[in-house]
């Protein structure tokens, strides 16, 4: 549907629409997948010592619910044991382990200290400027307890929402656990999001407190964070007064920071005066643990809701089995930011529940040099590394002589997440980083699934470069056609999850109908993930990217509609259409086609004018959503291709964006439009960052 200035018709569009006349679009490298026959079985030594053995599949197949009950009892400590594993009577809202009670922070921290492991390092922190900090489980317990007392002193009660807007520092982990300790759901907002994005998330969750920092270090400079919070909660015409009562501020960079007396409180002051012990609040298994906003197919982000018992069970189970974690000896490092779900499940809850020792790094992989990650692997003897294909491709581009300068022999398991990994990048990751020795686990999951769903098991599965392969024991997934029939091996279709799983989302914050529409209406009674997939001749699953209007840029989900809304909110834009075009580095790149409003149309008449318009609109999107959403290219066009029903034919725009011959345009309302677009385009200029 066209995204015109007014009315915002797309708001009425179905949440998940498989575009007319469009088949699933393949990601870079995946066109060759049927020719991909390489396979890498684990070494006999690795297989013999692995946590997960083939029997795990058999156990789960024999009795799935009994299997999950065992995981919940083995991996989580319950205050009150549960008696019922799954209540699916209110489908699609599941209740797992519902009559059990527990506390997430107790499970992540206290029980390890009680077991005599207080001196074990929980976190090796590496700041971008090179400052370091080591935090043991005993120290973490004291800090989390202090922070929980500080939150309570600021009036935060069980059930209140707290927004966390922080860089990747130890305090981010402490803040999340302190919320969990008092049963106050956290909503982490990625530090790269703008004040406007932050405002809408604070308002939707009606947050009482925001935890932020003066700033963080990025690419060698201190970058301020608190001003965005000040702007996000300042009175604004047409907006309700903010629900935020206090702002708790971590001092990270020491930069000058504007202060509102009575509202703003320094983190170090609040913690200093707080008691070092705190009794966790025991909550029911279905008590909300967090909300995490993610892009959907409309302009309004969805607050994905996760609860406590089932989420923790699956986070711990997958972390232990997919990464083969040996808590006594491994050093684990997941490079994700806590602003994304990967940071929730595989920096905070999974690793800490399992008592792991992990590395947290504040900055970017190329600061101050392109070997920074490999230097960190060598320094801390990292043995398990979990990262994203986009980062691997960036390292490939920088050249393999850079990692070759460091000793990476400590690595024994490598993981990938966030987007399909093309076989070429997979092979490079294994050879250059893994020394041709380490298993690679390509893990498919989503913010909504809470934890890994489809992945090889490193000691069991013969890994195929580019395939996530098999649902984990306890998970039931399939690839189906339009009528929800399972496709045969060799066929392609839609990825679905046919049985409930413990860490599944429990809804969209404040919008049960949207939850049902978005995930459960395409195939009634079955969860539709929004991804296209294929089964190969062995029945292994290959992910093919999104089939809805969601893009995946560097492993981050961005909605085409959200960026279109941002563009048309600029006064010079009449209409906008956004597509994700294949990009060698970032998987997909945002490309926007805009029609300027009449009085501004002449501005893009020459190359300089077009460049100025592009810069202005890119900055506008950065302000509205955040720098990650900036279009790589913005093309000013006279018309957009639409079907007779007014739906934008993105397939044709993708052809233009990817410099291909434009495909079949016969269903266009006006078939001359594509000629007009192609004729009017100057040679596209690429972005500056
Ligand atoms: C994509 C990130 C292929 C997919 C954990 C999914 C993947 C979306 C993979 C979720 C993978 C994630 N192979 N595609 N291994 N992992 N995706 O919510 O399109 O940020 O629907 O969660 O990323 O993104 P989200």
C-alpha cells in the first residue's frame, strides 16, 4: 500500500501481508544453496565431550512437555516448584510452569554465590578507551542488591516499568538484574535510537523511571546519551505529560551533563547510600520480565512481552547446549548490544543463569584498529564467540591478515545470529577465525521467540555452511505452503512454529489483538515467523529472509513503513517507498524512493540539489528513528509504481535499487511509471557512512 502523506492508510493494512505477485527474496549467496554440498561433522573428540548428545532429540520427541519440565527443574531454581508444565487453554497466550515462583536475578547471581562460586569472574569488561573492570559473581550480587534497593528508594515497585537507555557497560547488566530482582519489567531501548523513538517507547510502556548514562564511548569519542532522555520526557505539544518520575544517571564519560534537580539522580550516589543486601521478590512464572520493542510491518513498534519462568528455562537450555558451555573453563563472548534481544538472552540471562564467565566490550570492532576484537579474544582467551554475519563480512573486507596477527587458538565454538549467513562468510569464519577446527552454530530465532529455535548442535550435527538446519530438541518448526501444508524436501515456503515453546512471547504490550493478527492469523493456530525458508533434500532448513515489509540491515530489524512514515513527516516529501536492497556488507541496505512536494520538486533537478535533498532526508530519518535507519540511498522520483489496488510494487523498486533490469510490470495501474522512474534517475550516489 502506498505511503502517502495523508491519510496514513498503511496503518489499516494487515500486519503480515505477503506481497502480491512477489515470491520470497533470496539473500546474497543463497541463490546457490542447492549447489551447497559441503558439510562439517564435529570431530570425534568434540562430539564425545559435548553437553548435548543425540539422545536429547529422542528424549524431547518421546515426551516434549516432560522434556521441558526436566529442563526447567535442572537449569532454574524455583522458590515454589511448579506442578503444571503448560497451559495452552488460552491460546495463543501460553502459560508455562505457571504455579511455580522464582526470581530471575536470584537465578542469575545469588544461587551461584550460595553454591560457593562467588569468586568466579562473571564479567570481564573492556571499555572502548581500554579501561577494564573485572566483576565476580559476589560483586555482582552486591551491586545488583544495591541497585535494587536504590530503585525501591526511588519508588519503583513490583510491576512498574523501567526504561534502560545505556551503553554496553557493566551497569547495563546490573540495571536489568536490579529490575528483575524487584519484579519491575525492564524495557531496554538501544542507545542508538533517537529522542523521538525513546519518547514513544517510554509512553507506550508508561515507564516510571529511566536509567541512562551521561554518555558512552564510540569510535574513539565520548558520545552523549542523557540529552536524548531529557528531550524524550520534556513536555511536548500534543503529547501526554510524561509518566517518568526520576532519571538515574550512570557516570561513564564525565562529560558536562544538564541536570534537573529533584528528578535526576546519579547512579553512584544512589548506590553508595544503598544497603548491599536485598531480598529478591519472588514472582509467579508468568510475571512479566521484560518488554522489548521491535519493528513490525506498520509504523508503530511492537512491545514484545516476555515472562519469567519459561523464558529463563529456554535461555539457559539453549545457551548450555547450543554453545556447549562448560562454565568452569569457558570464556564466552557475545558481541551483541543489550538493546537487542540477543543481548538479553545471550549476554544477560542465558550466560549468567549458567554461571558463565563472559566478556563485555563497549565499542566498535575497528576502534582503535581493525584487530580490536581479535586482540580481545587473545587477551581473555575467549573460547566461545557469538556474533553476526554482517560483522564477519566486515572483517572479511578488512582482510584476513588482521586476525592472523592474534592468537585465536582458545576458540572452540563459533556462533552466528541475526540474518542468513552466506556460505562464503561461513567458510571464512570457520577457516580464518576458527582455524578450520571449530564447529559453527548458525542460530535462527527472533525477539518474539525469546531464545534460539533452529540451530545445529555443535557436537551432533554435521554443519552445512549457510543453513540453520534443524529445530532444537523440544522445538517443532516446519516450512509450509500457502495452505499451511508441510512442503516436501526440496520445497520452499513459509517458516512456522507448530507447537508452543517456553520462551515464546506472551503478547504485544497493551495490544492482544495485534498479537493475534500479527503472528496467528496467517495460518490459524500456528505461529507464522514472517520468514521464508526452504527444505533441502535432507530436510534441513535454509532461511531465505523476510517475506513481509521488514528489512534486515546488519542483523537489525527495520520496518519499511516506519522509515516511510519518518520520510513523509518531512515537509518536503509527498510520498515515500522504502525497500531493502541486497548489500554485500550489511545483508540488506535501506533504499528510499521519494516524491517531493510540488513546491520543492525543483530542488532535486541537478546533481548538487539531489545530493542536498538526500543529506537532509537522511539526517531527518536519523533524528526521527536513529542513525541505523538512515537510508543508504534516497532517489527522488516523479512517480511510484502501484498496483490498481494502490499497493506499491516493491519488487520493481528492488530491481531498480539493485541495478537489475526491471521485471514484469504488467500489473501496474500505469505501466509507463517504471520508464519514468528509470529515465529520471541520475547515477545513484552512495552514502557517506
Ligand atoms: C532474522 C534476532 C537467518 C530472521 C535474534 C528473523 C535470521 C529476524 C537468523 C529476527 C539466522 C535471525 N538465519 N535469519 N540465523 N537469525 N534471523 O527479532 O529474519 O532482531 O525473523 O532477533 O532475523 O530478528 P530479531
